[in-house]
């Protein structure tokens, strides 16, 4: 048991029916019905393989697509094909979640067989509006349709969906109320990795925070600075621009206009407060880059033209950031240094990412844009650990107890049959 949660080592799996919640949500090409990426599917393969190899009847539950708009939902059928290929064994699929067809398919499974159910968000109680409006307790989630229909067919529950651990939904938090539960290998690895960053990071501990998800960055900064986790926070992207604006630096009117139009003005005051308290640990850009007539331009702070929009850090900033990263004991990364998708403004992110790849310290990287940048620059194999979690990772690093972690701790108290 780790952190009060069972691991797979503590479950008797042979001949048992295991409900396993995974996060294999991937971008879909609707024109071809194929997946644009398989990273999250690949990440859960070790858990699925272990369950199958140990003789469990494996029932996989997953969501696909953002549920802010119903039209974003998509079937999990292509995921079954990818899983089958990665595992080298058949993964059955059924276009049902908890109805009679799904339940009969579960009853028909033989030891070692794997079944993927359709998108759990086709069930209304798995949707965000349901979660946010009703705010069911975990005990109430155990009485929802999904749990009441599937739990009686299972011997235990495994959650391998760390990326969704910040969500409070029945497929993630309800089954642990009625079934002996454990975390899968991916969940275990990610939870232990981010716990290490928060509790015992090798020093110096450097946080690289950039990108455009301002609320995430400020949530993390407040926590890791107040707790003394971060020795240095290097900033880029919109995060850096907001701090520079807060300190009265010229970053170009285009950059300021973007901040205000995006309703990020409130973060300027928060940046002032954070810098006043922790300015010795927050490292800001020394120069900025922008694109003019298709060509890259750079200028030191104080020399930035008033009419530009800064979309990257400059060479002088890269020197400072790279030295801190190369000499770090731990590097946590969330968010790029600029608009890395375009060649004229990719320099800052690529240079900082090269430093991360070559640091002697342990690097932990999370967030969709960070992972995309890593793949673009061909550095995936050189990073220490790449987290699948986005929202869950941010909320954990902001000091919040994740709903799924709390649920799994409860599930660890439920004995297996025969114990």
C-alpha cells in the first residue's frame, strides 16, 4: 500500500472480474475515424497487460471527448483497435456502457480477456454539468445507474486514470465505495512522481512555467512558493508577460491588449503580490522576441517597441534559464516559453527544452502544450518523466486533495471477498 492506497500487488486477480477506469481520451480525426495521438493509450498498456496476464477478466471504462459540448463526444471503438495492436491480443469492444448488452458481455468474459465499454460520458451522470450542478457525494455516486449496474458484476475496481483524478464522477469515485479498489501502475507512477516533487525534491528545484493557462500557473506558484518547494520559478509565455506588465515593463501594446481582452487583468495584481513576496525566486525574461514581416526580432527590456506583440523569450533570457535548469536537481515543466508552433517564434521553447533534456537533474513534464513541444523537438526519450495528467497535475501541485485519491483511500478499506 502506498499513500494509503492499494497497488495491484495487493489484489488477488486470477479469475476475478476487474472494472478498470483508464484515461485514453485522445484527439480524433472524425473524417477517418482514427486517433491523432495514442500517447495516453500507450501509457495505460502496462496496467491492462498485467491484469490480463494475471488471469483477470478485464473491463475497461473510459471517456472520449470534452463534455462541454455534447457534439465533442465520440465512441471508444478506435481505441479498442489501438489497444489490441499495442497489447498484441484482442481487446473486445461493445457499443454499450452499462445496459443489458454490456452486462451480458461482461458476464461472458473468460480469464485474461479484455473488454472496452463505450464512452462513459454517453451516460448523463458522467458529464460535467451533472458533476458541477448536483455535486454528489461519493456515497451518492455509488447509487448512480453506472455503479449500481456494473459493480455487482465485479470483484474489484482499479483506477489508472490519474489524468482524470481531479474529476468527481461515478466511474472515478463511485465504485470505490462498494468494491475493494487499487490504483493501476500508471496512476501509481504519476502519483508517486508528483508527490516526490512536492515533498522531497532534489535541490535546487526549478519550476518552468509558461504557456497561456494562467489560472493553472498562478495556482501552482502560490503553493510551491509558500511551501518552499520551488527554489526558482522561471517564467515565459503569457505567464512571463503578465509579470513584466505587473512590474511596469514595456512588452508591446499587442501583448497588453491580449492580456486585457482575455480577461487576465486580475492576474496582474496577483503577480505584483507574488513578486513582492517572492521576487528573489521568480525569474523573469530579460529580453523578448516578436515577429515582424515574417522575420524574428528581439530586444532587451527597455528597448521593446511599443507597438509589437511579444510571443517568445530572447537569447539573453535563454542563457539565464538554461544555466538554472542545467544545474538543477529537479525540474518541473508546465507550459512553453512562447508560440513554439511557428518557426520564427520557436527558439525560446526549443532552447529551454534542450536544457531540460540535458539537465543532470530529474525532469518532470506535464500539460498538453508541453508534451506537444517535446514531441515536435524530438526530445521525448530524453525527458525524465512525462505526466499524462493536465488538470489533475495542476490541482495536485496547488495543494488540493484529488477526489479520486480520496475515493481510492476509501476503497483500500474494503476487504476482498474471502478476506
